[in-house]
C-alpha cells in the first residue's frame, strides 16, 4: 500500500452505491526513428564511444565492465538522439559495439541495429492492470475509493535501491498525487509482477498507466452522477493540497487550484458541452506531472465499425515559466501525436516468448493524415518554476480520447489500445 487516508472499507460499506472498473494497458515499444547505434573504437588502453544516449555517465562504467578497461579510460561523445523517449537511458547497444570493436582487435566499428532487432529487443513500457472500487452517495459524490494495480517494475531492474517495501515510486506516479477528495477514505495499493518481459522508462513513465486509468474512471463517476465531466472534477478537487509528483508548485499555487484553472480554461477554449452530431463526442482529462498541469479536451468520431478518428484536440497547459515557448509548444504537440498512437493503435504482444511486432507494419504509429485535424495548445501565463513538458501530455491525451469515445458511442474503453474490437467490447 502506498497511500491511505481515513477508512476506505467503512466508507465503501456506508456508500449508497458501489462502482467498479478494471483497465488493462499493454506493453509499448519506444521505436525511435533512429534505431539503436554506436560507433566504438576499443584499444588496449582506451575506448572511444560515439553514441546517442540519455545516460552519458553510465556508459564508461558498463563499457569498462565489458572490456576490462577502467571507467576513466572510456571517452563518451554524445550525438543527437534521433529519438529517445527513455529507450536511450539503456546502454546495451553501447556494450554491443564495444565488445565487437574489441573482438576485432581494436578496429573502429559502427554498429546499427536493424528495425527488427530494435523493436523485438526493447525495454518496453510496462503493461498493467488497474482496478478501482468507489463508493458514492445518492448524488454521485465520491465517498471512498480503493485502487489496486499490478505491473512489472522498472526500478527493480535498473535502480533497485529506490524500491521500498515493495513499492516502486516509478510504478505509482500519476496516482500517488491523487488530486480529488474522498471524505470517507482512500486505500491505494500496488503489486509488483515480473512478466519476464524487460521493461524500462517510456515517455511519461507510469503516468501513462495510472493517470489513464484514473481519468477514465473519474469520467465513469461523472456519468453515474449525471454531471458535466469538467464540473464534476472541479467540485472534487482538493484546493488546499500541496501534494505533487515532482519538484514543486507553480508560484506557490496548490495543485488543485492549478487544475481548476486549466479545466475552466479548456472548457472555454474547446466549447466543451456543445451539441455534437450523433457519431461525435467530446472527452476531457487532467493531470499533474513533473510540475506541469495539463487539461485536454478531445473530439472524436466513431463509425459503425467502431473505428475512431480524432477530429480536434484542445490542450491548456500550466508549465510554469516557459523558457523557450516554441519548444514548449513542440513538445506538447509531439506528446499528443505520440499519445494518440498509444491510445488508439499501438501495442506490443508476446506469443511463445517472442515479441510479435517487429516493424511499423505491425506496431503502428500515427501517420500525418491520422493526426487531429485541429490541435490547439494554450499556455497559462505563470512566473512559477518551469515544469517538464516533454512527457505528461502523452498520458493525458489517452483518457481524453477514451472519454470522447464513450460520449460518441456509449462504449467504455477499458482495454487499450482502443482498437475497434476493444471499443466494441466496452
């Protein structure tokens, strides 16, 4: 258990109604457009490693361990990444190149993995199962909440020292900063489960899991209450809490107040609640991560085959002070496009111990003609500490789309990605 307040069991027992839902999210590949690669030149007394990496200071140690050199004998030259998304935190490809160069008796070696090698030997985003049990009163207000999740642990493999009492902090982010009030109590637990599939950091890490499930479930609670999804969230926000998931608060403003601001603004900018044609719907989601608060409203179309098209995305972002506004915009836009693929079409599956997808024909990414026809991104003016913007929107867009699918079709997506068969099963 990683978070508890009040008495959840008592609150559930006294509730007028119980609502449960279970969400399943798949493994995801990083699949940077530039596959893993390294140029290595290993001699008797030195190794030069020229590589795209997100973890430079680890490379000398692992190359030294592989070659018998000392870390101070390893020179690292970092190139542009060609895409990282957390995959280049791993340095396995650097070891490969160094060992090949050493075996070639000091000849410089340029090693490039094939797309098939890259996709089938990734450190995948964890898959997971996320279950909520809520007790609500007769008006639909949340009275008590239990959350149970299970997934592989990234940190137990890479940084086991940070795992305490069975809780990987990178497995509970996106839910450990739960922003809503549950007067009668909360009980949140996590069970680490090793599936035998190597997992690693993926853009947004576990926000892509916990926040997706949470914001889908909050939408289910709003539907049960017959309430506007944005107002339902605002009414439940803890306006005084300073609980947050990263490094601080924007200009000292509590997270709940920041969420209220972005939700109110996204309602205005997207005209949320406007009358929509029968096959179209709007959905919303909000999240705090890496000291940034983001609300996204999505508009989708769902045809009779349960095929989903994302028509419009409106994002309102409180990222604190924007150091480079154009780069901040690009990051949010990139997150939305990548997250759309994760929410709708991308998944890694394993059969008989082998990853089934080995290229972009099997592991689909969003193509330019599939991106939202309209994507509007607005930033809240702030003089607060800069927040991270390279990751959180990747998570927020997924439940926004899923909730819009329900508004358009009446179907709840509880198994992702939202392929037609998974939408139809909702």
